C-alpha cells in the first residue's frame, strides 16, 4: 500500500486550499506527481468541499482522510508509460506518456534541445517523413525521407550509425521502389546481446542489428524478407510494401502491407514471421479461402484468386496480456467499383481480433459493407478502459474516416453502445454494381465531424463568382447523402477520402479515460468514367496508349493528365523524361506510384507514346497481347479531386481541421477545437483549421502535443480544456506523431519535420524539445 505522510498531506492541503501550484514531488507515488498534478485530479466540487472543511478552525480527521484517499486515487496507476520503445508509444497504440516534468505551468518554456538532419530530402519529388521514432536505452531509431534507418543519441541528436537499404541491393537500383513512407520501426531483444530493429523499405522487410546498423544475416535472405513472398498467391509483379511498423509478440514478427488500390492489387493477408529466422509462422487470409469464415460474403467464389486489397496497412494494436491482436482492415480493390466483388466482402473494412500466437479469428466487426467510397479503416484502434454502470471495462476504441467512434469489449467484441443497421442509397448508374442496403451506425458517441455538405456549408470566404460557381457545381453532383456511390455525373465524397480520422489514430489518457481525435473536414469529388479495356481490331500506339492510360493511370493523374489529390500532373513530362527513363519509372514506381510490372514492353511503350507525346511512335501499329484478365474493369475514375474553388480554395466552410476530446465514461464530447490555420483568408476572424496528418500524444503533465497541420506549427493544448498553451514554428510541417521520453531525469518531445504533403516544402530533420537546463 502507498504510504502518504502527514507532512505530505499538509503540503497537499495547503496547495488545495490556497491553490498554490507548487512543484513538490511525492516520492511515494509512482509515477511521481507534482502538486500541480494533484490539484488537477481534484474535481471542482471536491475542491469546494475540501476548502470548506479545511478553512474551518477544526481541521478534523475527515478532511485529512478525504485528501489522503484522493491522493491515493491519483497515485494509483497500473502501468507507467515512461518510455517510447514502441511506435505509437505502446502496444495499446494510445500515444500516452506518464511523464510529468513538462506540464501546463512550464510548457511555454520549452526550447529546442537538438535537431538532427538526415540530409536526403527530395524537394523535387516532395519527400516526406512520417515516422514516429522509438527510443531504446538512450538511442533513438528513425527513418529518413529516402528510407534510410538511423540511430542517434536521444539526448544530443548525435549520429551513431546509418543503414542505407540501397547498399544491400545488386543490379539496377533505379528499379527499387525506395520512396514509400515509413511510419515507424520495431525493436526486439532476447534480453541479452541480441537486439534488432525491423522496418520496411521498398518491398523488403529488414532485420538490422541495433548496435551497429548491419543486417542480421541469419534472418531471412541475408537480413531481409521480400514481402511478395508467402502470400499464398503469385504477386511478384504487383506492388507490395509496408508503411507501418510491424508488431512484436513474444517471438513473432507480425506485419500487414500496403498494396495497390487499383484493380490489379495483391491481397492484404496478415502474416507472422519467426522473429529470429524470418520463417512464416502463420497467415490470416483477409480475403477468405473456401471453407474459411467470411468466404460466403463474396458472391464470386473465385474472388480470393484475383481480388486484392483488404489490407492492414496502418498497423496493429496488441493486448499483450490477453494475446489479442487488433487489425484494422482496408477496402477491397478496386476502391470505387465493386461489380467484380459483389457481396459484403469480409474481411475488408473490418476490425479483426486475432489470437496473436496463432492468427485465429476471435471476433470481427465490419464497419462498412461492400465499400465503394475508399473508407477503409485508417488506423489501429486504441486499447482503452471506460466506466459504465459502475463497471470498469477493457475496451477497444475504433475511430473511422466516416467520423464515427465504435466501442467494443476487448474479449468478446460486444458493442458498448447499440449499433444500428440503417437504410442507405442503393441505386448506382454503374452497370454491374450492387450496393449494400444498410450500413452500421453507432448510436453513441455522436460523430466527431460534419457528415454532409449542405448549401449552407459553402465557403463564405470565397469571392461572389466562386461562391456562385461552387453552388452551381454542388447542385449538379450527387450530394445529399454520405452513402451515395461513385457516379458518372460526379459524387461529393464527404466525409472525404482522407477522413475524418486518418492514419495517425486517436490518443487516449488512462488517467481520465479521455480519447482525443484529430480530424479532417474536406470534401472530395469522385467522377466515374466508362473505359475501354479491349483493343480495337486495328490500333496504333497512340490509341493503345490512351486506352491503357485510362485503365492504369487516369485514376491518379486525371483524365487530362492534370494531376489529382496528392498525385502530380504529367503535362510536360516529355521535358523531364526520355522514353528509357519513363519506362524505368513505370517498372520501378515512386512513392505513391506503384510499379506496373504487369504491363509488357509494348504496353509500356504505348503509354509512354501517349504521355510523352511521341509523334513518331504514336503512329506505329500496335499488336495487343490477348489476356484473360479478371481484374479488368468497365469503369475507372477521372482522378482524386478535392472539391475546390477555381482558385484552389476549399469549397466547404471552415473548420477544415479539428481536435476533439471524448469522455469515454459518458460517451459525450467534452470539447472541440479548431486545429491549424490557413493564413490565405485575411477576412477570417478565427483560425480556419487545416487538413492534418499524424497523431497527437497526451501526457500526465496535463498536455496534448500535436504537429500534423499544413501551417507547420507544433502545438501544446491543455488536455482537459483544449486551451492552446504553446506553439512553435517548425522548419517544415510535421506530418508525423511525436515521441515522448526521459533521459537522466530530463523529459523530451521529438517530432519528425518532413513536410512535402499538400504542397508544403520538404524537410529532413527531427527536432527535440525540452525545458531549459537548471542553472
């Protein structure tokens, strides 16, 4: 039992009655809590009662007993989250730190302690850093824009070693898909001398000696695994990588994958490998095989042979004590047309609870049936606790792109609040489409974002002509229901393709049972188009190139090659690429662009003739290869387009980014704050918010830290009230999640500043903050 001395009680009493925010630490509490923290834990009614009692002349034993019980309650904590040894802070994926040196009274004194430059930003191609680094034994491990793995001293930022994956490759390194992002790395040790870091670059999952940065030769093929292997299907010519850190459970290394979102996609099966050797130990088919649960949800009984996607691209959360792995599953391909995958499509768009040791399904919940909106689960759930009807419940909090929060009991999958299947639109003008008649709605909590864009939501900061244009365009699209499917006339997707909540995921405070969610509120416009898949009887390279471009490239780069979303325009590509260089790009891919290895030489040349406007080649007769391709689709989309004005401003009114606090005990939202500011709108009297990517971290010091915004600021909020306490202009926007740790009694917060997204400048640094050294 924790012993609280009379002297300590006296100090606490004085602090409470006088509201003095002293910095005396209680050595008998674990973790240490300052008097400020003690004060924060006392609710207003209790404070009022204690003040009334202790202000009287007879400070009786009841007052001391009440305060003692409150102190004991505040000190009671099952687990100390004092380090950052796992991406997202812990296996529970809650982004929480129990460190208290930095708090609401001194956060304004934060200063840069060190800055580490990786030296390999690619400003031409808008490189990014999305890594949430980990800290082990005083060493910080992270990744660079070009996927190098590094180790630095976590107290000084001094480099110890760098591993360059290019150095392990033979042959044509240009063909290596190196520019994908990494959101974290994993650490494993046998408790003795064997210490390893695992991360993915390109299609290779690497096992690196944590001490010297060298590949561990006894793992896989000389220290790496090819993620194309072991998927129970031949996918050697398809795009397979991983952007999230693998999960370690005992002697297992568990990983999901990122795959192409087009029709020619690899399946997203979840695999576990032996942490020492790399040998596959189990696989869970997210697109079920005959005889497996969920197989009946696909009308085409051969779908498992050619449908891709349904991938756990955002990582996992893990209940270590129970051995339960929670896997958020993405959409089945193709994202915007389901005529080749009729049915509810389990386990796409589902939360899976698996036995971490065997991969066996324990329970699942599908949050969208037959998704044609690209509303995949974008982050692992937070493993939380909440109190309901006098009981403490170990729960799972799942945030979604749609703006919903679903809450389940961890062991059973029973929903904390009722979930209703409500009727949704079922009419599609795309031949062969068959939509689900209902979709699930949680009855509580309420959505954390707008879920429709009405005429009243049109951006009032637009000029009169732009406002009128948006009003007219909005009326011409399908727009009155969030479940309207993609259409030939165009459909406003709101919530948008990037949420709602995004890959950063929520943060959870185990002291207060509060959940924090940062959200985007940006509508997108998706327009379907019929495409010609079969070659004409007589076709030249130019005609074939246009046909193949529409089937393979238009989704990302637009109908007129003007670019869309985060994808660049191809207009003027002939000034940047020769035929040979463009062909190499098609075979290798870059960042978000997959490799098109499924195309033969003639097909790639035809696309090149069209994109590069090669007049001589365009007129050359094209001989098509006859293919029996089950992934060929009758529809594509004209590109990923945000719904913007002609000036490029959001069509919808602010806020475009928010930060939201949910009391899990009551299911009620406590506060909502605008996150970020776009200074383009001089008439705005309040912050506008911006789209945001990356998560927050919450601390026992009463703070919530978050970067994520387009304006490039790092912010600290009071976690209880949402009041902005501190902000700092970073060298580049931080589309990443911070890490919090302590060394030699000093608390640090570090964040990757990679920029590059949403047209912002690219950066190459990790910046660490701490309080000034005492003089």
